């Protein structure tokens, strides 16, 4: 099982272990059970009170808790449904941040593609994707992680000891990098697929162009490593 590790510009490392396919299936089954119990309970209540559903609005109000259950729970409960709570999993963005409401909504809308209406295609995607993502996750940029293995902690500054011993930054423009830009550089440098050389080249070109760095003699990968270290140097000065 592949881990996803992110180091943020603020020297925070996030380690994420994707939830296994069995964790995700059991979580869904538990959620189905919760919805089934709710539906049966409502039917019994209607029978006991001798009530009928006379309009579409009444019908919608009856079924909406089941229909919107995953969306409600994930938005209001930090990416966790009851099933995910039992299985100790939660939804996060691939970069470790908390999903937006839009990301949760997109995951929910694509349950149609992931579920029984298209022969549980989502199960196949979870089985074959590196981070165990279903179609909704791929579209929303999210993943489901194991909570017990979701670590967010300060990196010991000793790991950056090379920056404190008379380190001389090469590119003063690195002080203008944002945290998001530094994280993007880190992610591209840690890529291990066939697109890595192309992405490194494109990113290096964009960084040089955006910050007016024209006198670069370093190869693209070396340049990105250097400017990232320079950024860490300036950020570390601010921390100290």
C-alpha cells in the first residue's frame, strides 16, 4: 500500500496511508445499514401513526436524510460518516488539507458512477489506483486515509541543520515564494512516474519566468532543489 507524504512550507510533515479496499467496503456497508435502519424505522412510524406521503415535498423530506447522508456527514463531521468512524478512516485532500464543500459535493454526486448503477465501478478504481481512490476521489482530488496512520507533526529542525551552518542562499527571489508554491515544488520533486522529467522542466521554467531568474546555469532539477532549500532558509529564519 502506497503512502502519501507531504512536507509543507511551514515544516509540517503529513503522512497519509490510504484506507484499504476492505476498510472502504466495510465502511460503506455500515453506512448502508444505518440508512436501512432509518428507512425501516420511518416506515414503521408512518404505519403506526397511520400517515401517508401525500406530496413530492413530503416524500423528499422523508428520503433526503438517506439521499444526502454521505454529504451531510462528511461536511459536518470532518470527512467521516458513521461507517468511516467505525473503520477509523476519513476523507482528506491528496495534499493532506481539509476538503472544501465543493470537493465533498463532487464526491457525493459521483456516487452514481462509483456505485451499483454502473456495476460498482468505484470498487475497481479503488483496487487499481495508487492511493485507492474511487472515481469521485479522482475528480475531487481527495482520498480516504486511515486515521490511526494519519500523522501531522512538526519536523525536528535538526533535519534542516544544513541551513543553519553558514548557508548562503543562491536565489534571493526564494523569499517571495508562497507556501503553496513550495509545496508544489516538493511534490513535483518527489514524483516517481514517467511524467517527472517533463513536469520538472515545466515547473522550473515557470518559476524562472515568474520571479525573473534569468541567469540560471543549473539543470532544472538542481535548480528546483536549490530554490526550495533557499525558501526553507528564509522560512527557517522567520521561525527562529
